[in-house]
């Protein structure tokens, strides 16, 4: 039996955090290529530091002339991302930072294992293990600590961008420690919030006065109590932020991107990778399956693991763990998810509609626990497999 009484902590970082800025640029580059060609190949990495952004990796289009044209768009894409996030600092400004584009054509040796050929369907873009997770402690079937850590920063970004709170700046982190009682979220024991701000004269108390109403607005009623500890800008002044304060790199916030540490992570980052890379697409599929298992009432909590080998079409293994909460055997769930969805790389992409420019929006505030969107964004958050799974077990 899993523990029922404990405290668990998760953190989130804002869209202006240096690593998240890099994720955003990498995914915006991906969207640009997928908007031109749904089968485009992209593996894009971004590095950011004081007054500089460096973009590198591999890209591929079937039309080499178009590839050259799109290479010329990369700098503008990066600047647009920085502008939208809100960086207009002296040492990191969307207009003046230096952008270096080192992208090049995809390796033919990688392509030979991934592309379909000789009537053989394509293989996975790499070996690896991918995990998906769902739990019925929030409406989104996500672990509550990460879901609400994201929600705090998303709300602060909204009021910053709207002008409602003009002294807030893009770089921020949140952290929530949540006490569970009888297996259910009961009380926030501590809140940590560090946010960049405009004026050297603003104290930690000043910043708390700004952010506290929005935190109360976002968290469920009753979770903040007289015993909740607050740590708002605990080191004091936080005016120098973003890539000027700390370098950023694509793919360095994988636990923030997923379940906040409440579930395993396969190790591969998501951002900047086209959906032939199973690091991304199979992790989305695993979340989709786990969420549908929980939504179907087959378990209160579910972890799905998938494994792949580069160039091999089908998953090597499918593993389900309902952590003692399952209404049927875990082996029956493994068989049911394999029946309900084609888990080849192409099957995943077609089922979830992943060959679309839907990725820049995933770069901050989590890839999971988001509402499915009309254009196919966050399609892996749908619960349209519920009846199929019920029927399969």
C-alpha cells in the first residue's frame, strides 16, 4: 500500500527562465519547419547568455531550396520569441542580442534508420524509454504540486504582459510543498516564489504584496493556511535576470516539463525535436494512455512505460503500473493499451496529429495537464480512448 500521509514538493519555471527561453526558440524553429512540410526533420538546440543566442542542430526538408530559405528565417524567429517573452533589458534585448545560426542538414546516417523505405515503415528516431503518468488528484489528472506551481507562474505572466503588474519581469520560479492526508492534497505547507522585478528599491515584502493575491486566486480554497510558510524573493533583489543573469540551454528542465518528480522520466528532453523522435512523441503517447486509463476508472493512478530502438518500428516493451489502485490486473491494462493505439512512431503521430506546428506553446508551463486545443495542440490530453479501454479489459 502506498503512503497516504506525506508532503511532496514540485517546482516550475516561467517562460522567461533562461532554459525555457531556449526551449521556446527551439520549438518555434520546429513549428516553422513543420508549417512548411509536415514530415520535416528537426533536432534544434538553443543556448543563451548575455546578449547572445546560439542555435544549432539538424534540420531537413525534402526541397533543398526551401531549406536554404528557411535557414534565413531563423534569426527572426528567435527575436520574435524573445520579444514575446518580454526581454528588453540592456544586456538581453530582442532587438540587439546577437543571434548565431549553426543549424545544418540532417545526417544521412540518422535518416536511414528513421525514414520509411522499401515498403518498410519508418523506425523510431532513437532508442530509449518513455514514461507517461496520470493521477486523479486534480481535474487535469495531474499531480497537484506541479500543476499548481505552473498555474502560479502562468497567472503572473498574464498580469505582467497585460500591464496590470508593470514591475514584474520575465524570469521567475515557483515551488509548492503540498501535504497529503489519506492520499489526498490537504494543505500547502510552503510556497517559494522568486520573480525578477524592475526596481532595485523593491524589497521581498514589496514583491510578496504584488504576487500573493494571484497565488491565492490560483490555489484551491483552503489549501493556504495560517501555517503555510512563504518565501518570496528570499535572497532579496532580483533585477538582473534571464540569460544575462544565468545561461540557458534547451532541454534542461525535463522534470518541470513532465510531472514535477511525482513519476519517472525517461531522460530525453522534448523541445526542439520533431515527432519522429520518440523522446517526444512516445512520451506524449504514454501520457495519453495513462490519462485515459485513469479517466476510464481503471485505476486512480497509472504509470505507462514504452521502450524503443532506433530504426525499429514497434515498441520493444509496454509496461503498466497502477500502484495498487487498479480495478483490473496491470497486465490487462498493458494488453488494452496496445490494442487501443498503434504505438509505432507513425501510428503515434497519426493518432495524435503530431505533424503540425503546435509545439512552441508547450515550451513553458508543462507539456501535460493542458486543455486540448481546436487546432490539435495538446491532443495527447484528450480522453477519447476511455470506451475502447473499458471494452478491451
